[in-house]
C-alpha cells in the first residue's frame, strides 16, 4: 500500500490499496470507518520493533473478483480458519470485531 499520497483521504488510500493488493474495487464513499484505532507492535527481520496504529474500514459490497496483487495472493477463507494462519498482530481481533459489528445478527 505505502503511505497515503499527497491530497489523498484515508478512505481513498484504503480503496486504492485494496484494489492494488486484491483486485477488489470499493469506492471511498462505500467505506465505513470503525471507531476503534488498533495498535500493533511489529518486529522486523533485524529484530527492531515499531508500533503502528491502524484505522480500519469495512464495507458491505465491492466490484470485481480477487486477483493476484502486487505482493500478495489473496483468498477467501472461513472465519473459523483464522487461528491457523500467520497474521499480523491484532488481525484476528480486528476481523472478529468487524464481523460481530457488521455481519452477525
């Protein structure tokens, strides 16, 4: 994804990154920002750490199909398989929060 570009809103950056990495097209006005800012500690290969703050967006629809991204091979997986994957810190919690807030009755 890279940083937000000059004069680009966070929603536009998220929309651009989603398309670049997955082929899914969602328009900035379709995005819903979650009220929680998530924090994660990342450890690099040289053992340096940094704290990142994540603003999360969700949406109920998108155009197009999954395709290979610039550096990813996206796929749909069942929520109950999340614990079997190597994910970035907080990813499972973020997905769980999103699914409970928006998709579970």
